[in-house]
């Protein structure tokens, strides 16, 4: 198994815990019986460039001064381990663990962290603006290192910064969830709109087909109406002509009968 990648957070040298994979033995133990430092003082393949030292012996508890109060190194280490859990990995069926360093930081360490941050941002080609997972990861590591340094000097301040970090992460996670939900909602709306568009286009094609059929029927009926009108006009004209001829014939007959009657009445007795 490949060990964890290098981080901006300062860690101690890796410790060989056990050849078995029983992680239950790690609880409350940082070093002791059955634990062996890696031969030659070499770090794990992930070797941090911070030059961390091995953890102190179990019986030795150096004192870290924080203003007017003091706290034991073991208490500080417990707080550090709760804030920044140790790294664990297996290599050649051996279980290795690497605890966060409890060594106080100097001004030079802070300058080195800044240089390492700028260098890794450049090496990993992090974007300067917009959403960038690489930039977010590196700045998160830098913030964790600052929390580590501050916690060593003042655990209360470190725990307060831990709350700030967790709140910021929860806020980012909430925004990510909201963004993903909005993307899913937008996709559903887009699919629904596309479906409705296809249905509307199909309905338009159907209505256009019905319109063409109705237009053809209208044209056909209009043609039939025109033909019927022409036939009726022709028939009326013929009827009028025939009626006029009959009237003329009757008038002539009437005139002839009238003339005959007058002639008969005018004849001498």
C-alpha cells in the first residue's frame, strides 16, 4: 500500500507499530513496547521535508509554556492528535503510523511554509481564481499547519481555530450540496422542458396536418359551391329565356285573338 502523500502539515518520523494489522493496539499509544523506529532513521516513502523529530519517550513530559499557564507535552499531543489524526498505512504487511509533530514552530518554519505553499501552487498548476480543488487542498493543509503551530503554544486558541476550520468546511460542504442540488434541479427542468418542447413540436405538426386537411376541404367545398352557383345561374338564365319566349308567344296569340274579335264585332249585320 502506498503511504500518504507529502503534506504541508509537519509530522514526526513514521513509526512501525506492528507487523499485524490489528489497529486496536494503537489506541492511546504513540510509542512503547513492541514499537520500532524505521531502520536508519529514514522516513516513509512520503517523507515530509519538514525535518520532524521522533516522538519523546513515554516517561518524559517536557513542558510547553503558554503565558501564565503550563501544560504537559502529552496533553498537547493528545489535542494535536484529536485535531489532526495520525496517518496510517501498510507496507510489506507492516503497519506504519505517523503522528503530527508537537515541535513548536519558529519564524523560519513559517517562512518555509509560505515558500512551500507558493511552490506547490505553482508545481500543481493551481488556478488563481474560481473553484480549484488543488488550491483548496493546499490552503487547507496550510491552515492545518497553522492550527498545529498555534495549538502547541495555546491549546484553547488552537481548538477555537479548529471550530473555525470545521465551520468553514461545513459551509463549503453546504454550498457544494446546494450547488449539486441546483445542478440536478436544473437538469431535471431542462429535461422536462426538452420533453415538453418535443411534445409541443409534435402537437404543432399534428395541428398543421389537420390545418392542411381542413384547408383542402375548404378549397374543395369552395370549388363545389362555385360550380353549383354557375349551374344555377345558367339554369336561371335558361328558365328566364324560356319564360320570356312563352310570354311573347302568349302575347302574340292574345293580339291575334283580340284582332279577330274586333273584326267580328265590326262586321255589318
